[in-house]
């Protein structure tokens, strides 16, 4: 029992010494709609990311709210774990499930006709390094231009 306590205490001390640098977003390379069932949309998001750390980071299943032009559209759910490899710039294909709020399908069509839309993501993402988990707050806003948000580009037409 004493050995386990010392091991846990040592891990706690070491984890406080680890400085985690932010993962850098480089580019949105693609959005592909996999399936639409009612209010649930399965998409495959391809992102180019840089992990500047000397260790891999695991992103665990998480749920965050997403807004378009300050209107809550629904939740984005990451169902599977993603491993961001250490010290590398890499493209990651991330399967996501979007769970839409009631009555927002009409608004999505309206936004697809705009030249630019403001996307806001808010919530917590759970990450882990060396088995030690931490919730990271996400509160990001960005503008997407018409080439990315248009239905024709998402559907691949």
C-alpha cells in the first residue's frame, strides 16, 4: 500500500512539472457529410494540426456546443479517442456527430447562402498526457467563408 501511495504522489509531482504547449491549428482541409438521420449528422472533419510537445496527446470523447452567428445550433460530439503524435505537423481525420437543436435545419440552409458565417465553439474537451487527464476549456470563434460552408462543397459536388 505504501508503494502505491508513493507512486501516485510521484506521478502527481511529475504531472505538475510537465508544461503542455497548445496544439496549433494550421488548416481545415475538408468536411465530408457521412450520414444524416433526423437531427443527427455524422461528418468527417480533416484538420492539419501541429503538436509542438515532446509527447503525444490523447483527446478523449467529448461534447461541445456550437453556435452560428450567436445562435445555438446544437452539440458536436467526438465519440472516439484521437491521438495527436508528438513533435509533428499532421492531418487528422476526425469523425464527429452533430446533434442539432429542434428547428435549426431551416437556419442552416439560410447560413449556407451567406458569404461568411461566424462559428463559435464552447465547452470542455478532455485530454490526457501520460495517463493523466485534464478538461480543457474551449471558447473559440472563427469566420468561415462561403467555399467551406456552402452545401455544394460539403457534399462534394
